[in-house]
């Protein structure tokens, strides 16, 4: 089969497109013929070696396609079913063997490209807004990179739960995208003082929660945007890893809570069913909108990584297989 893989870590130039052994479904796995795959920052971390993998390794942590074959002991699916998943590596390929407990059936009427584009970022947005810091009416959330794929979904989910969003964006074009996704206010971080603007917009109180997938570039300022006993949910690091933190800093800034959550720890079988059902149902019923910005053929995956890491994209990048 054709696949995109790495033999050694590196930048996007380390990605190889070529022949790779087709997987066979082990017990408990489902072989999926992939139609489309999502591109995410975790893929760039795998490529660079920030997150270590056994090599050679096919990349890609979410995808959608149809069931090709069932491994021993798998029930609940049949050959030909449209399915999608996140958190199982190998979607940058024509086929993937996916643990059955990660797979969800794509509802009738929902395009496979939309399903693949939604899974990882959408379930991330869901656990952040429903579990890590469950948004309640009148909560105020600061959402960094609010025009990005995850940021747009977080903003929409905060609104669905009755909260208020203050978003950040790097350009006026991105600010407009963030507003369309539900950010009532948008701070242009290159032109405005983030902390001063947050305090102005909250009558000096600060926000209840910061959802931050940016990392090192925004971390310390984000802490200053929180009200006492607020929560910093640092779920990503697109600008680089956060430096070590003295816990006393959290005390001096108002007995703050700090968490570095990840989707896998919010993904019991029951939670995957809950999150994916909400997510795909909202998209199907137009309560949640996706922005698929660019579609690349599998052979051009390296360019997709370059574009994502430039931080100049808005919305979601996907591959067609």
C-alpha cells in the first residue's frame, strides 16, 4: 500500500511517501480502507521526534473510511460500514488497522471528509469544555488561536453551553473567523496587550478558564488573565514546550489550577461514544460548523506539515487517500 512514514525524526523533509506493508487486523482490531485523514500538530511532534515512536512509523492520528475486514473478536461493525477514529496512529496510508474501541460509525448523511476532520480536534474541544473545565452559563473562557481548527470548535462548544468566549488571533482576517465561530471579543495579540484587554473586557475580574494550545509563547500571560482559582488548561504547544513552573507561582497569582490534559485520558469507551455522538450529531444538525481550509493528496503530506507549522492556516487541513 502507499503510505507516508518516517525512517528517522526530522522536519517535514523527513516524511517519505512510498510503499509500506499493508497491515493485518489483529484480534480486537478493524482494518479500514482510508478515504481521508486529518493533519494535526501531534503529527508534527511525531515527525520531529518530540514524541518518540518505534521506527519506521506511519504517521496520522485520525481518519475516516470504510471497514475492510474484522479482526478476531470484533463485533458491532460489518464490512462496508463508514467509520472514523482518532488516537490510533497510521491514517497517512491507504489502510490502517485500528483498535475497535477507537472506531465510531459515521452517521448517514455525514461526509467522510467531515468526519475525519472533526474527530481529534472535535473530541479535544469536547473534553476540554465538558470535562476538564465544564463550561456553565456565564463562564468566560479565553481561547487562544480561536481561528484555528481546535480553537473554532472550542469556541462553538463554549457557546453551546451558555458561556462567553474571548478569543485571540494574529491577524484581522483570523479575528473575523474567530468571531464567526462565536468569539464575542477577539484580541489581536500582535497589536494589543493581552492581559490589559482581558481585564478591560471582564471589568478587571479575569476569565474563569484559559484553553491554550499554543504553549510557551502565551503561557505566562495567560496565567495573568485568570481570576482567582481559575483554571489554565494547557493542552498543546504549537509555539514550543512550556518551561518548568514553580507551583508557588500559581499561589501568588490567585491559587490557580494548572492542568496539561490529553485526549487519551478522557477516552474511555463510554466517553468516546458520548463525545463522538455529540460531535458528529452537532455537525450533521448544523449546530457546529467545520472549516476545512485545505485538502492535499497523500503524496503532498510534507507540504501540509509545512503549512500547519507556519501557523498561517485557519481551520482544518486534511489529506485525501
